C-alpha cells in the first residue's frame, strides 16, 4: 500500500542548511511534493519533482530523489527563522490524483 | 494566498449535528479535492471532484458527502457529527489537463471544525 514516512522533528541554527528526509513505499509514485504548513495556516506548495528526475533546485530549495531507495529529501540553504514550520512530503501516482502525505517534520530554526 | 477560498474559517457545533463546508477553487481550476487533518490520522484524502463529477474517493465516511456545483465551487457535508470528526478540513484545487498547474494542488486556508 501507500505509505510515506518522515522524521518528526528537526532543529537547526539560523544560517545553517536543513535537510528533511522522506521515504515512500509506492513504486508507482510519479510525482513527489514538498508542502510547508505554518501555524494556523493552510498548506503551501514549495516544490515538486517528477520521478524521472534526480534533482531539482529552486532558489534556496534543493530536492533530491533516490528512486531505487524510494527516498526524497528537501534541503533548505541558509535557513531562516521564517522557515520554522511543518514540512510535509507527499506522493501521487499521477499528477491528477490524491496526494498521500507523510506525518510531517517540524522544523525549528533558532537564532 | 493560494487563490483557494474556504468558509467558514471556524465552526463549533454539537454531536449529532450537520454542517456544510464550502470551497471555491482557483480561477480556471476544474478539480477540487477535500482532505482532513487530525492529530491521530494526519492528512487524509477524502474525495475529489472534476468539473462537477466525482472522480475519486478516499477514506470518506458514509456520514460525509460532497458535491461540486456548475460554478465549480464545492461543498462538503458532514452529518451525525461525532467528537472524532473534530479536525481541520482542507480543500485544494488543480488545473485542467494541458495546463501548467495540472500536477499541482493548491490548498485553501482550511476550516477548523470543533465538535463538542
């Protein structure tokens, strides 16, 4: 079945890089997403990667995909206090279907 | 601001009652998805509509139903409410096939439902 797992918590200092990891089980996952949720807010789409890609970079964000190990990571360069939030990994078998979400990783950035 | 709107923002009601949550997708988006976020279940897909038709169903209880209207807004109806239905309910929308946002789901701010 579909299962997406993430570590629950990550704490970093401002200016450091953050790496949030995710593993998934569905080998038919075609699209893999990263969403950010701030307290009391909805989910903000940060970026996504198609399964035939290994890497995608978007400003401070770098997504790495290891399809063989079914492992996805999100690297945030020069992490700022405003990056403190919960980050969700999600997968979809196609781009037009339900998202299966991980449990979310709470990122705490200290000054 | 994602462009997806949801009303109301908060809803407090009693067990056994019925409520309706409303969602307006982004302009031009034909697909609407409903998700439930709770502490014990996390984020779970409930149901998807595309251009007025139900397209996919997830872990949606029989007490819950949804529809998408000709103007593409959607409503999620929750009836015979139980304490365990207390959660954040999100609506998301995505663009039609052939459009750049076809693979992207944009989420509304959510409706927080509290059942007492």
